[in-house]
C-alpha cells in the first residue's frame, strides 16, 4: 500500500494527529476552508486493507490545511484557554483582564477571496448562504447563537432585499410549507432562497439540531454576504452601508420586548428608499442597451427568443407600477412588501399597529387591499379586495390576472410552482396543462362572484362539430347519388344486351345464315369469346362488390387488454435488459430502475389523490344543489301558505 489509492486518502484520526488539532477545531477548520470527506472508489484499498468504515479525506486537502494561518489561531485559542483558567484558579484577575483584552480573533477575509476568485463564483454559491442567514435572522439569543450574530444576519438580509428591490431583479415566487421561495436574476445568475414563515420560537428539549455546526457556517456566510452586498450596492450607485431611519434596526427595549416588535422593525426597514450616490434614477438603461445589441444581430431563433425574453422581463419589472396596496393586519407582510416593491408598486399598512406605514387605509388612491378574512365591515368601491395569492400568481404568470377568482371569501385556484419543468415526464395537474395549452384555458363567463365557465370554448366546439356533421352528410348524399346513377347505367346496358341477343337468335347473323348451319369451328370460337366476356363481367362485378364492402361502415370490436400478459412482457423485457448490462454497470442500472419505479409510484399516487379530490368536490356540489332545492321548495311552500 505504498502507491495508488492508499496514498491518496487519509483517515480523520491521522489528519488530527498531523494537524495537532482537536475534533471540534478540525471540524471548524474544514467548514471554513470548504474541505469535506471523500468517498473512495475502492474503500478497502484506500484504508490499506482495513474493512471497517472510516471517514476519509484527500491527502492533498490535509496538506493544504497545514499552511493555513487559521490553524495557528486555533492553537492560540487552546493556549489562551489554559492560561486564563490558570489565572482564574489563582485569582490573578489583573492578568486575566489583560489576557481577555488580547483575545485572538479569526479573520476570514482571505478565505472568502480564496474560495471565490471571481464575483460570479460568489453569486453561484449564494443560495445556501441566504437561506441559512434568513433562518438565523429570526432566532432569539440562544446558548450557541449570540444576539450579535442574529442581529448581523438580520441587517445583511435586509440589505440584500433592498438591492433586489432597487434592481427589480426578482423573477419567481412560491408559497410552500417550508416558507416563501424567491428567485432573483443577478448578473445573469439565478439565485434562489427561502424566507421562513413567522412562528414564535419554541426551544426544544431534545438536541436534534447541532446549532454549533450551523453557527460555524453562519460565521463564514456573514463575511461572504457582506462582501457581496458591498459589490452589489456600488454596482447600482447606492451608498453602502445603507442609511436607515434612526428608529429602525436599533436594538432597544421597544424592539426587543417581544418577537412581533422585532419582526415589525425588520419589515418597516424594507419600506424606505435608499440613498443614491449619483442622484439619478436609471431604470431601463441596461435593458435598452441589450435590446439595441440584439436588434443588430440576425433573425435566428435564438436571437428571437432572447428578444422575447428581454421584452417579458421589461414588462415584469414594471408589473405593479402605478398601483397602491394596503395590507390588512392579519396578512403576513414581509413577503408581500418584497414582491410589491420589487415590481414598482407602493405598499402600506395600519400605522397604529405596525411602524413604517406611508399612507392610511382611508386613502382614495388605493387600488388593491389585501385581506385574508371572509368579510370586512367597511369597504370602498374604488379598490379591489383580494387575497394574497393574487400577487404570487401575477408574478409567476408575468401579467396582471383578473381579480374575480381572488376576491375576499372566494375559493382560490391551485397555486402552481414555477420551479418545475413544464415538459417533465411525471404527473402534470390539469390546471398546469391549461396554462401551456391555449385550447384548455377557461374563459371568464359568469363574473358574479369569481365564477368562470367555458361558454366560448364550448360554443366553438359545437360549431366545429356541426360543421363536421354537415360535411359528412353532404359526402354521404353525394355517394348515394353516384351509386344510383351507376345502378341505372348497369340496368340499361343489361336490357340492351338482352334485346340484342334475342334479335340475333331470332333472325340469325348479319349474312342471313342460321346458327345451326355454321361450322363447328366458328361455334367453338364464339363460345370461347362469350366465356371470356362472361368472366370479365364477373371480375368487374367482384371488384365493384369488394370496393363497396370496403366503403361500408362496420361495427368495431372491443379489444380488451390482458394486463397479465402486458405485465409479463414488461418483466421479460426488463430481465433481457438486465442480462445485457455489463457487470460493472449493474449497480447503476439498478439505481435507474429504482428511480423509474419511484417516479411511477409517485405519479400513480398523485393521480389517485386527484381522483379522490374531484369525487369529493363533485359530491359536495351535488349536496349543495340538493340543499338549495330543499330550501327553495320550503320557501315556496311557506309563501303559498301565507298567500292562502
């Protein structure tokens, strides 16, 4: 074992001995430097003949860690802990105070530059960073999560959201059980993150989550996001760090008294314009330049597609421009404020409950009021009262949708995810198919309370059916006329032939000689000609009868599929494929088959769930109709009694 995989891998225990670090310090160093365990191709060879399972690393990664200056800082931590404990033991508080002032600090700036040589590399790795920092920004002060760390996460995430709002780079949004999914396009890179739902924090007795490891990741990601925000803000000519009002993002007794005040303070910071360094608003310059460059190129399919995408993004950036929204107090405000302000809209809420509002509910210029309750006491005619899902669906469809399906108290349409592939092989809901197939889109008919019907589509269907029926009737009538004319012609030819043969038998041939007086050779010759003529006529009649039989409509036969035979054929085919696979590829083949079976099972379960849902919905409609009829009959009976 002096060459090959045995020298390429090293166990974790050997790495600890080589670096002279404890397990916790080694784990922290690996997280900060981005060094992770590796899975060898042949584990027994990599472990030098040992059969037990070990955590292995690349030898070159451990050699790379030997020259890291953080290793010396971690060793200084160990020395500091020993000396400070000694000072406490002998009660030398003067020396202890001096040591605490010289506490060694880890600097991670050089690691960020080392792991991300270019700015695009940092943007590509921003998904996990944002998701973790948004999570930690909602945490209270815990044993392993100091208050300063959660405050820093809160400030950095608010700064990033301000950049998304100022650059109007938001593209997709989605509501799920985990939280709110957001996707922004920054410098040509798609960045996706999750903002968790707001729930009061409940400390768990069981230590299922290692907050210490997560806190190490947060320690690195805060430095990384700080560099990224600095670069993004200066790219838009915005002052960094952004200047917020003095009453916001300040940890005072009012903001730290409960979690609702803490969250309200963070949301209020999103409803303020940032200070610019150039004092000039540049909204559409970048898009105009891109369009000019595209117009100079040819008319290829790729260029046309890019033009269409650019035009759609230009419309999306100003989707809510000129609209004013008022959010009721029962609606979660943070995701809605991000969405509305990212697309040019203005938003506010009740100033008596939450800080940061810009206009009151009585403002007559409000176009939409977002509510999440079945009814409202005071309503204004000049605005639409909609549910929050309308905003998410408008962004995903990239257009302002009709509000009748999203009115207050209405049953909402399905909320479809924009992050799935529309051309996937798995189960696709019928509502998603209707979005991509124009023939399946429902048109708005009865606009009373958000109902919709397919009157236009149904009438178009009837028109095409009637038109096809008329064409089929004309074709059938034409065929009948042709068959009648053909039968008349055949009858006339048959009558003429019979008259000619009768006259010939009676008066003889054209030379006046009777048939009995002719020579035998002539009789034989004529008999042969008559037989040939009869055979030709019979062949023509057979051909006509066959053509008529082909043209006649025959009743179809029901073909029943034998499921057992089909299943048996699939099993035989699978066995044949498995025999053809090479031995070294059998594990991969099994994995592919397993994934295929899992997808088929998921599709079957989704279809079953859909059928159950539709059956329950149909039964509920029938029950509602029955109850309505009973109520109508009871009202009619009551009215008749009163009339008598």
